[in-house]
């Protein structure tokens, strides 16, 4: 190993932090002001998207709640299916091998009923 390759420059900094400079390695540079502005614009766009998505979700959730009130049987079915899924998941037995399929089918039914309420909420909002 050549002596020049083995040389390492160590500099003590404030608060006991040590900086090691290896030969041939570039020191990190500060990002340019343009890069910082681009990052800030990207962050602002992301935050704006999150805010708009939250407002949209809140409006849809309120409409779905009103649809649940307009369709109490569908709402009750969703509640009972969720209870049945929780019961089956906690049950120690497998219901003759039908437990997994029953849970999967119940979740699909919950999803479809919820989509039906969302559709009604969307249609009612458009009127």
C-alpha cells in the first residue's frame, strides 16, 4: 500500500464531532437555492394534495353517512356482517373447513354494500 493512499486527514470540530477527509473523495456541497425552491414547491404540492384529498374524503363520508340513514337495512347488514367476520376470526374452530371462505365472502359483501351506498351518495350529490 502506498503512503499517499493511506493518508487520512482528520479535523476536530466543535462539540467533539470529527470530520474524516479521505483522499479522492469529494466533500458534500450545499444544495443550490434553485434546488431548495424546487423541493419546497414539491412539498407544497404534496401538502395541497393531502388537504384536498382529506376534504373530498370528508364530504364523501358525510354523504355515505346520510345514505346509511336513508337505507337502514343495508347499514344494519354491514354492521352484522362485520360482527360475523369478527366472530369467525376469533372462533377456535374452522366451521368444517368453511371459515376462510365465509370470512372472504363476508368481506366482499361488506365492500359491495359499501360501494352501493357510495354510488347512491354520489348520484344524490349530483342532483
